[in-house]
């Protein structure tokens, strides 16, 4: 029987030879409901420091003899994008800072989104396994010269690079400004773009709505929780030293559905435990990470943060289905290194579960007010691992523009942020619910991490 936890390998490539053939702006195909000089409000969830990024993703499509010639692909993507920018017109604007460093969307002359056409003289096969995210694919996603981290002012809010390969296949590399949408919102936009490409006319379901004003801070702001997810915690442990003094490498592991279920069952303290697969998997990965890093001293305080979709939590008023802004709360599980290293899986899972169910509308409003009062200007990583869950995104289905689902859809390079782990859906048709766990690790601890990842009994003695 195949291993239930399988390390996936990808080649370390030299720079992929890319030639940029042209760059051009794409404007909305029809009039939009704003005038020159108009602005749109962004909530504190939209413009917090963690959202001030252009999120890169890449989508690979193999050769299709019917509809994938260069001109047809470019025209299909361009025309559909122009059409969908009418209902999603904020993407055609720009960001600027106003009082107290707050961001807003404004509309000036000749803005629009950026499209890039490129080609490479190598076939897709040269890139290795197209189902495993590879940092070497970075040239497939366009970046401006001299870009800096968290710099999103006055640049296109959507950048789309189409790269054609010698075999007839191509990639679509996107960078989408996180200030305009969270993961679910980005999938909503992508699905509208792909549906429009297939229909030849604008298709949006549901109809997008802005409604960021719903999440204005209260007057006066009322911070009702400590919000450890944002706070700086003095890290007196060996963790930060280990992470920053070693070369970080990206590792990916395929976790079968059978293994996920096994971990979930082990995490349950009784048959009625309300733990989800995410609760158990996040706890297991967090625990394995801490163990592999040999964190000392054992009374060090550590954190696990992860985003929780708050759409169903908001009741006053209930959210429109078409809302595509940032409506996630950052949950924070806390424990000592001793609890993680010496405690059982069930106890660690309780920490994760408690943090997740603690997200409520009241907590969301407190988060908005905390951000209003404190205005954090930096990301805090001391003692922290952050997990991002993409397994519930319909990323493969949303990216079918008429050439079938992509071979791969997702992120590329996690190494710029060494304390991030991503749970990805596997794109293979016969994946049977497998997930990919992609994580950055110090190179010297990679062997220990997979050892602990494969030890999934409550006493860590039984390997599957």
C-alpha cells in the first residue's frame, strides 16, 4: 500500500527563460458607476498590514489543439476580463493612503488592470512535476522592478501574466491585491472571469457587492479581547534563532484522506468530540513543527494563527452572498512548548478548536476596533506558526476558462515568510480527498519534521 504521508519532490531550476512580449492595461468594457476622482472605503480588515500584499498564484494548462493558440487565449482572457471588470470595477482602481495611513480605493485616469504576454522556448515538462508548488516558478508571475514588501500604493490591483511554452501549453500567473478580497472573494472573482470567458458574455453569480462600510469601527472603538494574534510577544526561546540562522527550504507532503481521518479519530477524546479535520491536522502539523525545532526552554509561549471565515458569523446585518472583501478573523491558539512536545494530540487539538470556535461577530467587531486603535505597522512572528487553508477553495473549478481545469492551481513560493504553512487541495482527478501540506523549514530539521509528521498515534510510537 502506498505511503499515507508522502514527501513530494520538485526540481530546483535555474531561472526559467522568459521573454516579455508586451504589457498593456485592460479597462472595463462598459461604463462603471464611479467618476474620475471618486473613492471607495476599505475596512480595517481590508487594509491591515497583512492584507497589503499582492497574492501570487499560478495556473498551468497543457496543450489543447482546439482553442489554445496564442491569439485565441489572449483574446479570450482579455475580453472576458474587460467584461468582468464592469461589475468588479474596484479592481480597475488604485490604492492610496489618507489620514492616519488608512487606505482607500481611488479612480484616476487610465488606470485599469495590467496584462502581460510572455513566452518561453522550453516545454512545460522542463518545469518538473506541475502538481507540486515550486519556488522556481516565480518568473511566471510578473513583478515590477524595485518592488518592496507591503507596497501596494498606486500600482495595478490585478496583474495577469500569460506565458506560452514551446509545447503549446501555457501558464496564467496572477497577482491579486489582498486588500480587495480574501481567499473566498478572490475565488468569486476568478469564477466570474472564467465563466465569462466560456459564455462570451458577462456571467456573475452571485452579483458582487462592496459593502465595506458595514465594517466601520465603532465610535468610540471598543476592544473587548486581548488579540494575542497581533501582539508582539517577547520570544526568549530558541525558536527564532533556529529559524533565522538556517537556510529555509520549502517542503511539500501529500496526506491521504485515510491518514487525515486517522489523525482526526486519534485527536478525539471521545466519540462526540466536535473536532474537524482542520482542527486535528493543524494541531498535528503545529506539534510536529515544534518538536522538530527542539524549542527550548519548554516553558516558552508559542502561537498558532489561522484565518477563520466570518461570513456566517455576521448577523447584524447578515452578509450579502456577493460580498468579496476581507471577512476573515485571525484565530490564535496558544500553548507552551512543553504542552506541544509532551502533551497528547487531543490536548493540542483542543487548543486549535477553542481558538476556531472563539471567532464570533463580537470578536470580529473587537478586531476591527483593535486595528483602529493600534494600527499595527509590522507583522509579528515571534513564537508563531501561521497556517493558511486553501482546501475549501474551489480553485481548480474556478480556473476553467474553457480549456479544462488547470493541471495545478495555487501558490508558488512560501520561503519569503519562513513561518507559514499552507494546506492545499490536490488537483489530480483521482486524489480521493488528499491534501498537500506545504511548509517552510530550516534545512537541518527537515528529516525530523517528516518523522514526526508520520508518527500519528497518540503516544507517537506507531508509524503508518
